[in-house]
C-alpha cells in the first residue's frame, strides 16, 4: 500500500456506515453491521498482498494457481473496541494469527499505559494489521503501533471504521510508514475527544454498555 490514507468509498460500506451512525440503531444491528463492514474493509486493507503460485488439479487439467505467499498475517486488536472489527476480519481471513494490545489512559499524565500485550511470534516476517474502530486523537493507536514495532513488526497497516483529521495527522507524524484504511474521514474531534459527526462510543454501542 503506498497511500497513507485510503477512504473506502464503496456504496455498501457507506450505506452500512450510515446505519451504524444512527442513534436509534440497536446493539444487535450495530454488531451485525460492524461484522459486515469489517469484511468489506478487510478486502481493502489486504490489497496488494504478496502472491505466489502452486500447482493444482482442476477437474479439467493441472494449472499453476495463485495463492497468498509468506507467513500467515497477524491481526492485532486494540482493546476493547478493536474486538468488534476483529471478528469480521477473521471471518474473511480465518487462518490469520491474532494478538491483543490493551491500553488505558493515565488520568494525570493523559498518556496511554499498557495493561495487556500478547502478540503472535515472528511479527517481523508477517503483515501486521492493527484494528481499532475509532482513530480519534491517535494517542492510543500511535502507542499501540510503537509497541508492535518494539516487538519486531516491520510491515504494519492500520484499519479503522472512522478517522478524525487530528488522528490521521498524529499517525502520519509518528508512523508515516503505516497506511490507514477507513470507511470515513469525519469532520473533527469535539472537546471531549469524540469524533463528530461520528457514531458515539464504539465500545458502548457494540457491547451495549454505557
Ligand atoms: N472512541 C470512540 O468510541 N468514539 C469516538 O468518537 C472517539 C473515540
């Protein structure tokens, strides 16, 4: 992927996103839509993967057929909302290896602090796709990618549902080598760090918490 930011304009993605944004959409429907949209976004974020061929036999004849090359890719969920995106992506790429990064915000320093980190081995040889539905300030995404790079990851892509311009800028400064794929670049952040127009708190909406 060469572009730093890709907004997936596909009509199905945009239609489903509109339904997800609506306040009246129930938790069950929100979850189902997230599952569906994640698969469409997964299609985009995996574009250009390295390929090789293998010899197969069709009912008609032998052929050299294309297959993915290299190690299984690694999907990294940034907890907790990342898990909602992860489920859909895993349906499309069931053999992917999976990791989790847990961060919370220190109320005094406002800096992200790690509370959980478990990732697949040999990260350096895998395409690593970090998933988090909301790229808001970018603080936790940047910190999660710092940790993934420390663990050896060299080829990282970031998948989110919505991005704020502030978060995209922050990521571009800190990690210009990490392409971002999203369904929408929204207007801005509000004074509480929420994306507007946005969809509210993604974790609360997918898990039915408040
Ligand atoms: N996290 C969310 O869940 N929603 C936002 O708008 C911003 C960050």
